[in-house]
C-alpha cells in the first residue's frame, strides 16, 4: 500500500472516530403510539422519519415506537416508563389507556417534557403533560353527526363502533357525535334524541383490532337488518380492506339506496378506495403525518423552555364522493 493511500485511510479512520461519539450523543425524542399494528400510526411514524431525514445535523433524533399490538395497553405504559428511566430528552405519547398512563406519570414524575399526540390524557390529568398535538376529537364527532344528518335527516337507528374503552380521543369523538345529533351537551346515549336511537349492544369496542372490528360489523348487520347508520368513530375495520369489502358486500344494496349510511374516521388510501367504491358515504380525516412530523419540533421547543400553545390542533378533512380528487390521504 503506497504512502498516499495510507494517509487517506488514516484520515478516514480518524474522521470516523471523531464522528462516532457525536452520533452516539444524539438525544432521543420519543414518539410512543398505541400500537405498531395500526396503519394510521405507520403514517404518523413516517412523519417522524421525515423529520430525521430533514434534520441530519440536529443533536436530536426522533424515535417512533410503541407496543406490537394496539390491544397491549399495559405494554404501552411500560414502554413510556422505560423511556423515562433511560432519560430520553422528551416524549410524545398517544395514550391507549389514558387513566393508566396518567397513574404511571404521577408515580414517575418525569423531568423531561411530556406531551400527548393523537390522543390526550383525561381533562383532570392534563397538567401531567405540556401540550397536546393532534385532532380536535370532539369536533371530529361533530362532523360525523353533521354528515349523517345531511344524508338522513329523518333519523332512525344507529350503532357506533369505538376503540379502547379508556381512550380519551375516541370518547371525545363519541361525545361530539351524540351532542350534535341530540342538539344538547352531555348526552351519554341516543334514545330518540334528534330522531336517532342507539341499538342494543352498541357502542362496540374494537380494542383497535382490525379483525374484531370487521367481525363486529358483520354481526351487527346480520342481527339488525333495518339498521339505518353505522358510525366507525375510528377507521379500524377499513384498515383491513379485503375483510371490510366482504362485510360491506352484505349490505351494498342498502348503501347504494342510502337506507344504511356508513361514516368513518380517517382517510388513509384504502379508506378512500372504500369511499370511491360506495362502501362508505363520508370519511372524516385526521392528519397523522403532520402529527409525527411536527412532534420533534414541539418537543425541542419545550426542552428549550419556549412557550408552546396548548392544544395544537392539526385540522380535519371531510371526504365525500364529490371531492375525492381533492381529499388528502395524509
């Protein structure tokens, strides 16, 4: 090996030795979601990944993580506790079980900034986090009700499909839907309010499981042939497009005649395909990519002691067959 090549190799090794400690010193900004099996959160994680790509020289790195299954509420709490113990720089959490997450945060009293993303803590526990970044979930429920009233002003029977029992964001959507249908606040169940009645056995709780969501829909359609509306407060069933197509095949004639209305949350590509194919009548979309992309910057502001607004809403999209060409999937 000649001298010039030796010098080049030596310089390269020296550069690597200098760079290695710098890379190792990157501080972690963790984004913890309810479950990695939910495609909604995959899009949110893509936003985190883009932030890393756009900020290669930052002293921070965005870590997207969560339990393998959205049904693992205890696993999510444990992941956040482990991150606190490791001393990461900041954490953005989408709590699946808001009370359980709050209990852990109270016990740990973390020193790093904590914020919520996509889903918030219960109102009584919000002092445990600095801000919330995501959807105005009550307003999301309001829009679902608005579209249902436009599509069927006469009223009828309805079933709502929710996620985890203790998920604050899902419960807020349900409240917004019921209050808007009823025309008054604090309605815990529709019993003829605004012309609408929730059927026995509903609301349904999917625990964020795609297969369970589709089975629940199928069972409801079979047992309630005169059902007038099915509201997917989240997009779970539609996240399994093949299964969802099979379920809605049962009721396609009713969907076409609008004797049965389906309104769903979220606007991921398979969901917009469902809307295009007449398997839903309206999709009320959140902006998960924006949530994941903005979260690192919000955490950095909090770390730096900057004043951050609370909440930070990311907006909603109303997708119907007539505006599909303009309705975003992210």
